[in-house]
C-alpha cells in the first residue's frame, strides 16, 4: 500500500496529518500497538521538522507485509552537520517554533530511537531527505 | 486516579464524552514542551500543560495520551475540542498554575514519570 502527503513549511496545523492517517491505517491492519506508536512518533517528529525548518515537503509511505518505509523529502535550508543535528539538545529552531512547544533539539534523536533504520541525506541550501524503516 | 477525581481536585472544567469520565490515569507529566512529551513511552499518562494549541492535541494523539489538563486558565479552542473528541482525548481546563496543579495531584497519589 502506498500513501502520499505534502506539507507546507510554517503551517503547524498541518503537522500530524500524515501520522494521524498512518496510525489509523496501521490499526486497521492489526499492527502491534507498541510498534504503531514508534512509527507514528517518528513520522510526527519528521513532519514537525519540515514545518519548523523547511519550506515544503513530500511524504511517501510504503506499507509492506513486514515493514513500513517512509521517505520525507523537503525543499529547505538543509542540514550542514547531520551528526551535530542528531545530538540531543541541538536546535536552530526559531522563536515562533519554540512558542509552539517545539525546538528542544529532541526530534532527530527521538526518530533514531523509534525506527529500525534511519538515513538522513541533505544538500545544504536545497533539501533534506529522511528515510525511515520500521519492521512490524 | 479517576479522571473525574482529577477534575475535582483541580476545579477543572471537563470537556469530553461522558464514558471517558471513568477512566484512570496513573502517572502525571507537567510540561509546556511537546518535544519532551514525544520522548515518553508511558501508558496511562496525564499531561499537565500550559501549551494550549492544536499541536498539543496532535502530540497527545501520537503519544497515546488520553487526558490533558490545561493550567493557568487556558481555554481549548473549538478546533482543539473537535480533534480531541475525534481521538477520545479528555480535556480539562484548570484555573490553577502548573505548580499548584502538579502539587495537588502528586499529593493525591499521582506518580511521576521519573
Ligand atoms: N527538515 C529539516 N530541514 C532543515 N533542518 C533540519 C531539518 N530537520 C532538522 N533540522 C535541523 O536539525 C536540528 C535538530 O532537529 P531536531 O528535530 O532534533 O530538533 P528541533 O526540531 O530543533 O526541536 P524538537 O524536535 O525537539 O522540537 C534542527 O534544529 C534543525 O537545525
Ligand atoms: Mg524536531
């Protein structure tokens, strides 16, 4: 099964649309609740990152028999030092993002914790691509 | 602790479907930072927060949090209430500060995450 979503940067009301949909679908498929929670938390963090840090993004989700593959690709400033961005507490979030209750620098480490495979690629000034795989 | 007891202790207005009034919370977490809420993996959690926007409800939905107390007299918008109802999340609005609300709940036996 394939699901696609697009996200606009800066629009916080949109963050969560993909994760909410995926949660429903995985529930219907009877996936283990603990597993669903990990997938949904990781996807939500990634969605919020596009809204908070990028201009716009595309989400492509592929649900297979034994796993879910999610690719979040955005146009935005990119991440100059991915290893640094992965550290807990590192954040360049704006004041506006902090006022929304985000921007603690916990998102990427939390994505790492909640996925089986994580790959982040970025071209500074252009784009960021986050690929996540979770096995059921 | 029953959700109805929480609302009584905190003089909170409860906004949720009637059948939810009876469910239990065991652990409390006070934070305005949704980033931190998303790192928890605790069941039966009550979120005590002054961060009152749609993202708070979304965060609760993703983190499987079914009860939220908004402190400092923050009011949930109709959009927030609709989203909460859709996902079976109970909202309470308390006039107390986060410190007072947390203290009262701790005294009454609600446990901390750590
Ligand atoms: N899609 C992205 N585009 C550009 N930069 C990003 C993107 N995702 C993350 N970053 C950079 O990596 C940093 C760390 O991201 P992370 O998700 O860990 O924290 P945060 O989003 O700042 O705060 P939190 O996730 O706790 O709300 C961000 O502050 C930002 O500088
Ligand atoms: Mg983030």
